[in-house]
C-alpha cells in the first residue's frame, strides 16, 4: 500500500479528516466506557445466590392489630410455620429477618478475638430455625444443621449472641484461610464467641451495592426466631412445579389463622421477582449503555459512508486519470481503504487517550472501577473494522470509475 | 432574500434525501437523549419548596466522641439528639422553627373487616406545616400548646382522607394509628415537595407525600419509633430521649443574612458551651440552607449524572457528524457557489444561505428530538425508580430543546458555511 500519496491527498481535506478523526475518537471513548459499565452491571445479574431460586418465595409478614407480647408473637410465628409446612405444595418453610438480594439488611462485623479492633470481615446476618437451610435450599458442605433445641428467640431491642452459628464457605475461608473453620469460634460484635457448627456452600448477602461486592457471599445464620412486633419474613420453598399454587395458598392459610396482619405486596414474592427488583436499575443502565453504543456506532459508520462518498464523487476525475495510467481496480479500492485506515488510526489513538481520561474521571467522581485494557483493545479493533466496513461501499464505487472519466471535462 | 435562501436550502436538502435524513436523525437522537437525561437531572435536583427554600436552614452539630476525629474531614452529623434538638428549639432564636422525624404508622380503617395498612408518618412540632407552606383543605395545623400537652391530634394528607373518609371534611373525626386514636384537626390539599427534603437521609426522597403528620411528643408517647436512628454508643434505644442517638432534624426559618449570621453565632456558642460542660468533644457546626443540604446529601444519584454526561458526549458526536456531512455537501457545491459569487452574491449572502440550510436541519432535528425525548421520558416513567412517575417534559424544557437544536445545528453549520463563503469564484468557473 502506498501511504505517501494518501497522506498528501488528506492534507487537502484537513477539515473533513479532522472531523472524522474526532468522531471516531469520541465514539471510541464513549463506547469503551459504556461497554465497560454495561459489562460490570450485567456480570452481577447472572450471579447465583446459592438458594433454590426456581421454587423459593418469600412472604413479608407484618403484624397489625393490637400490640402483642413477645410470647404471643412467638406462638403465632410457630403456628404460622406449621400451617405453611402443612400446605400440600410446600416442601418447607422457615422464619427469617431477611433474604438474599433484599436490598439492605442486617450485617455485622466479624473477628477472631473478642477485643479485636479491626474486624476480620463483614458478614450478613440471617436469622432462622432448623428448617431454614432446607427452606432456602442451600447445601450444607460441612458440619451439621441446627437442632430444634438450639433455636432461641429475638424480641424487640434484645441483644442475643448465639452459641452456635452456621457460616458460608466464603466466610469460613475468610476467617480461617488455613484449615477447617468447623468447631472454631467467631466473635460478631460481642465478647462471647459463637462456635461454627456448619458450613454451607453459598448464600448471598442482602445488598447488591458496590460497597458490598467484597462480602457478597459472606453470610452467617443465627439460630433465632424473630419475634419483633413489626413482623418477619417467611421463607417458603415449594415442591417442584408447585410454586404458583403454593404462592396462592400460603397467604390464604396465614390470613385464615390470624387476619390481623399485612402481607406486603411490594416486598418478598417469588425469587424471580426478588431478583428482578434487586437488579432493576442495573438492567436499566445496561440497556441504556447498549442502546447508546449501538446508535453511536451506526451514526459514526453512516458519517464515514457519507463523507467518503463525497470524496469519491469529488475525485472521480483523479480516479479516472489513475485508472487510465494503469491503476487496477484493486489499487483504487486499497487506496480508499488505506486512507480510511490512516484516519481511523488517528481517531483511535486520540480515542484511547479520551477513553482512559474519561474512565479516570469516572473512577474519581463516581467510584467506578478502572477499565481493563481489554475493552480498549476490543474497542480499537471494533472501530477499525467499522471504518473499513463503512468505507467499503464507497470504495467499491470508486474502483468502478471507468478510465474514460479522465477524458471528461466535468 | 431570506425566502430565497430557504428555497435554495430546501432544494439542496431535497437533492440528498438520505444524507439529509441522516443528519436530522443523528441530531434528533443526540438532542432527544440530552433532553431526556436533563429532565431527569432537573427533576432530581429541583427545589422542593420554591420561594421558601432560601429561608430554611438546617443546623447541624457533632456530638460524637473525640475518637476518630479528623480535622477538616469529619462532618457534623445529619440528625440531632433529643437533648440538642430541644435545647436549640427552646432557645427560639428563629422566627419559625420545627423539629421533624420520620416514622411509620399502622393505620386501622374504621369499617369492620378493613385491613390495616402502613403509611409514612411525620412527627413534627406545630410550626412545621405552616413553615413549609403546606396547603390545608380543611381545618388547620395543631398549636404549640398541643405540642407541649402531647395532644393526640393529627393532620392527614388528601389521599389518606380520600381513602379513609371518602374525601369528606373529616376534621373532628378520629384515626387509629398504631392502636391509638388521634383526632383529625386538619386535612391537607396536595402537598408533596420533590424531593422530600425532610426524608432524604433515609432514602425516601421522591414520590407521594406522607400520609399523617402528628405532634412529636404525642407520637413518642404512643411509642412511634423514628425510621432513622443512628447511635454512637450502646444505649437503650427504647428510651431515645436519653440514649446517645441522633434521630431528629431541626429546620429554622431565617429571613435574611443577618439572621443567618446571628444563628450561626448562636449555634457555635451553643457547641462551645456543650464542650465546656463536657457533653461535646467536637466543635464543628454547619448551617446549610435547604438547597445546600440537598447537595450535601447528594440526592442526585450518580447514575443520573452518568447518563447526562453520556448524552452530552452523544450529542457532541452527533454534531461532529453533522458538521462533517454539511461540509462534504458544501464542498461538492463549490461550482454552484462559484457561479453565484460570479453573478454578484456577496460572501455574506453565501454564508447566510448555508447557515439557513443548517438551521433547517437544526429545527427538523429539534422537532424530531422532541419526539425522541417524549419517547425517552415515557421509557423513564416505566422504570422502577421512585422518581420515575414524575419525569415529564415541561414547557421550559420544550423551549430548551429548540434552543439546543438550533444552537447545535448553527455551530455545526459554521465551518461549512465559512468554507463555502471563502470559495474563490474564478477557479470554479474555469474548471467547468
């Protein structure tokens, strides 16, 4: 490919060249960053929570009516659970204070010593009884489940630190990276230890916010039934294929037992709904980024097609002369492809600088992650290919200019 | 002359339909995206109380222990303790002032079989509603005497009055909140400041207003718990009045700069006094006005800013694209320009002609951009965010669309028009 004549010709089209360079640079900068954000958001969406999502649903039960004592509430909770467990479509049901992906919830610092100043980690706290593991469908990989006689109760503004605790594998490995955590103590914001009696494979925390990413799977389960006067969650696992029926029957069964309660329709629900709620804004942003990137690429390609077409039209005579002097069609084609490649290279060079500075700005101002160079490489490749693809049609047209054009005066 | 330019421009645009469509479409998309995101930004950073917000101030102090104090970085706390809130309140250093805390009320309908439901509740002192300019449909706010007496009275919102009493004048009737009867003394008209400035630190900033407004002491006497409590030491949160916990906000109305300076002096003096008594260990204070408070609390989510920034980048690319295409078109018409110049058209006339062409593209882009913006806002309204339902194009945004469209098209037209008007006529004529 002859580069020198291309450069000489470009010098005569400074304004147009600069505009295409600018457009490619801006497009690269925005598309790289948008794709990076899109990927970051989408990568959360598919993360498994560790629970049996296909069959799980959550009932947000709030107590209404006259204030009850803790004992009355506890009796009601136990009656509710028996009623839920006896429903034909229900495999198991358990009480809890929260559920994975709830959005926010209780988390505690965890350490290895009672007087530790810097906690070892942060972990979500889930309360539950001996049915919780089965109701959630999480897999116990070591140790044992709670026994019924280990389950305590937690009333309003009571502080209880359980003697036994079940933790996730992620938390166990964080606390005891060398060797098994089973049977070892942990201190969760208290002076008394809790012994790790069981380890479950995976159980995600309540929040999906960025600050929580480092702790996403560090959860612990405390053997406590929540007896707050406000209410609690019932985690219910339906038998396979009976989710819809169980979700219809469960509230009816609860209201039949005691009508003085509110089942919050905007909280809980099937796990599909919970997942959708948790990731709604992520999905919205990802879709927006995708649309913006796609439209930008189309506009940039269209701009290149438009401008090159004009250049071809302007240079018909020059092309004719070259053809008459012996240039083959391929030579003309490669001339325009080379020209575009040079412009695009200029564009992506500037674009890489812009993309990196934009990312730095996002990191500083919005707390985003630094972009991996892979996105830049992919973006550069994409825009070079896009440029070559866009220029192909006008270049083909140019290559078909007949040599006789040289003799025409117009 | 202008008519002639219009005619020329129209013909020139018609000659290259695909290119014209491309220019208009690109511009319209850029403008549509910008207007959509700007509308959301404006909605989020709007003034909840136009005309009043400049006089409302929010005193802040820092009762935290000395540990962890970083000079210049530690900021005063968002809320006040009961003790500090009441000390500041009782000093009466502002013409009007009010204590506010948000809570939640279990509301029991009167008709048998009616299911109880939860509503947002605002616990406040008497001057809160008049100070923020809440309109009353029936009755009025409670009095300062009701505050001190702990009277069980309540002001309810219009939507709650609709739900409980079918919209009738319910003053004098009772509402059952958390198992206690409260007498209705007032029914509000439509009142929902956006954002709900008194609730932003608990993340309920937009959307419908609150259902019930009741005197702080009466609410506390019926054990209504504030939604936002933060404690710096262990304490009995059942007795929030003595616990080391912050859960109250104080809003003061300060009419002018002198009053603000006075209040700031009073606040600093109060804190020094508390330090001397050993209650406080940090001397920082703050007295932001309402809008500054909203900015401090960063009510506008990062995602909205990110989207607006992206939309502007998008518009920039669209404008660059339009410049390129206009330029290419104009260069192709060098001969036509040469002929017009030779026949006596001045450079100004050529410049004008090309700017008119750009302006037509801009106006068409603006019009189509408006359609895109409406579509974008429709999309926003179907998002789950709490502010979503409020996203609407208003008249000023409508006008702004056209200014943006025209301005970007004219900017895009400048370079091509300049290049066109400096075309030397002679070589163009010679070559044909």
